[in-house]
C-alpha cells in the first residue's frame, strides 16, 4: 500500500488529469431510504456518505472537479413527493438530472451489498451500458484487484437492467458495491474509518488512471 501511495503521489504531481471532466460522486440512498443495514446497526446511507466524503477529499487533492449528488443525510427528492415511493422516484430523477446539468460528467454510485446468505462476500463493480463505462470499470477493477489482496474481487459485470440510474445515465458510470454488510467480516471492516478511507483512495486512483488515459 505504501509503495502504491508513493507511486501515485509522484504520478499525480506530474500527470495532469483530463481537463473539463467532473466526477459526480453519488452516495447511495438518503433518508428516509437507508438502504440495507450493517450488522452493527449502521444504515447503508451512512457508509455511502462516509466513503463519498473521503473520495471528495482525495479527488480535491488530485485537482479533479467533482460534485456530490447529496450533501446531507436526506435523499434529494422534491418537496411535493409525499410517499416513500414518490420520494424514491423523485430522488433518482434528481440524481439523473444532475448528470444532465454537468459538463462532461463521470458518475460513480456508491453502495454496499447485502445477501440472505451471510457468507456472501466481496467487492464488485457494475458498469452502465453507456459509452466509456466498461473502460472505466476495467481501470477501476485493476486498481482494486492489485491493492486489496485479502478481499474477494468479484468480476466486473454489466449493471442489472433494473437499476434505474445505470440504465438512464448517458455518461461513463459505475455502480460500486464496496462489500457485504450482511457478512460479519466485511461489515466489521466497513465500520473502520481507515478501511473506508482506503476504499475511497483506491476509487480516486481508479478514476485518475481513467481520466489520464482516456484517449
Ligand atoms: Zn444500496
């Protein structure tokens, strides 16, 4: 990890990132939608926000423009959305709208996984059908595969059609599943700020590699 850090630090100092691209950091869920729940009782929405904040800081250090889809604990639904369902629909549409209002965006949706099978484990990236998503996913997966030897890295996969944002986004976009909150080992690791920071750092590295090698 230290060698990687020094290499990347030198890399960032000498290689300018692609100009004009803005990374949309999307912390999944937001009240009243908490997502799944970790074994320590923390809702997914809090893990996604913690990683988003760290990613925001690392990208800032690298000089990469970025914006968050939500800044607070709340989802980003309109005031006239009253039911849980209306709030969820409005929330997703507003996240999509941000991508349409952003020049040359790259969209990263941050989530944690869950399964009824407690042994299910691993990190997994899903790529959107939009142009550039697969290339971004490959770069990102390579960084995680080489830097998290004790974590199972599941194969890079196309995003399921049922995932609204991935289906609708027209920019390069990934759905990042950082681990299983239903798995005792992974849930405990995700509870640690240092581990979440590492995940955010690797995500920033993956993005940086993509943005500097796009052509
Ligand atoms: Zn989620």
